[in-house]
C-alpha cells in the first residue's frame, strides 16, 4: 500500500492544471486496473479527467478525487517521505491515501460486483464538471462511502457536513475625478462597504441561535452542524487613485446546516438593496453543494461502529464538519452517505499534511466489511 501511495503522490495533480490531472488519471487508472482487474471508463469534461469503474448493478458507491490543492512543483519543497510511521507529501492525506485504501479494500473481496467506483478530478474546486456524474452514480445506490480523510487524528468519521453557497455582489457606481468633482460620482467602494456590513449581519437578522435547538418565535432552528456562516471574503474596488470608483465587487462564502437555511439565505442575498443614491447591485452565484445532514449517515455510522467492534478496533467517533465534499452531492441525491472513511492524519492543504501509516490497514478492513454488508441490502 505504501508503494502504491508513493506512486500516486509523486504524480502531482493540481486541480487548475488539467494536463497534470490527466497524467494523474492515467496513474490512478493503472493502479485501479491492476488491483481490480478492469480498466476504468475515462470521462473528460471541459478538460477535466474523471475515472469510473462499474461492476454489475451497483448498490454501493465508492467516491473519491485525485486532484489536489498543491501546484505542480510542490514535491521540491514537500517531497514524498515515510519516517517514524508518518507518510508525507503533497496530497498524501487529501486524498491519495484514501484512494489506495479504497482500491485495496475492494480488491480484498471475492468479487467487486455491485460496486461503482467514481474518482473525479475537480473536487478541490467544487466539482463543477463532475457533480452530475456523482449524483447520477449515487441515485440508485443503497450507500455511498466517501474516502476523504478522517475528521481528526482520532479517526472520527464525518457524519454531517455543511452545504456551501458562493456569491459575488457587484456594485455599479459612477466614475468622476476625485479631486475636481467627486460630487458628480457615485462611489462604488462606499456602497460596497455598506454591503459588507449588511451581509455580515444577515445571520443575525434571521434570528438564528445555533445548534442548541433554542430559538425565538421568529427565528430559525439549526441542526447539530450549528449556525450558518455568511462571510464576506474578497473585496475589490476602483481603477486609479484619483478616480471615484465606478465598480466594486464583494465575494461571499456561505456555509449552511440545512437546505431550508440555504434557501433562506439565498433569498436574503438576492434581496440586498443599495444604500448609496445612484448605486446599483447585481448578485451573482448562488447555492453550490447541498448540506449532508446527519440523518443521511445515521444508519451507516451505526453499522460501521458495529463492524469496528467486531474487528477489534477502537470505538468509532462521529464528527460534524463545516467543510464540504462530494459526499454532499451524494447525500443530496438521496443516497445514504458516510464520509471520512479515508486516511487518518492531519494538516490537509498545509505544510504539515501527513498520514499515520499504521491506520491505513485497519481503515481498509473497515471499508471492506462495509462494502460487503451494504451491497447485500435490498
């Protein structure tokens, strides 16, 4: 498994570099073909390369991605290494170790029949070209297992994830000379400042109290995932130092615990109004990944806990997380979904990214038994 992991890690696969992702797909596809005895279907959409294996009539979906956040050349500063039981390298945790565990778990079974393996090449950028593939593959399955890394270094499985929405608020003003006649302009930067404050206050305006379940009569109750977050992020305005800005843009990151809250925030974002006389707004973007609510994973987590006990492993822990994954899409398609079944480690997307080697085999055994029991479900 370590040799296979090294092979994947040293083939860099930065999401924005489609040629690198295509090279990675060849390496991942060859590894899967060797272990599973079948070549994958290679699907290229808008230049992004995805892989899919289908064995019989699938009842179980194994879901992963082979792209990473690490630009090509990162191996020079973050080389592959294994020392003191820790594997390091770009993308080793998120999520190339998960792919290795996935292949070895399925290869350990007498037959892969009843399983679909889908590995996409654009998860790190929101899966824009693979979302339809994920939803299509998940729709008729009894279970989806996502090989993203565990929630923490204790190996907790991800039983719920917030959904995501992304917006860009475009502010249109009117240019004028900042020294000679600023009064003839409409300052888009000032209006953008008003919008930043208004956006930051949207959650409070909904009467949301968080995960406690207590709320006012006009408020919104949130799930165990907690309250939504509505965060202005990127901000830009103006063209030159001596010109009243005619254009400004505010990017907004939204994380939501439930579909109802996601819809409510979408309405509020689209209802934003200009505060500066003469300014106009346009709200772009919208809902992206739906939330993976706790109900989607409850039965599968219970089964995984039972299997872990039977295997003599430590009791499994569950975690709800704010970050989204392709598990959101699988759950949104109506497929029971359990996430975080991949590697145990830490530092995803950071200089400290690493995998605990000793946990790879137990996690592989756990996945193999989950596949066996869930594909027999009617």
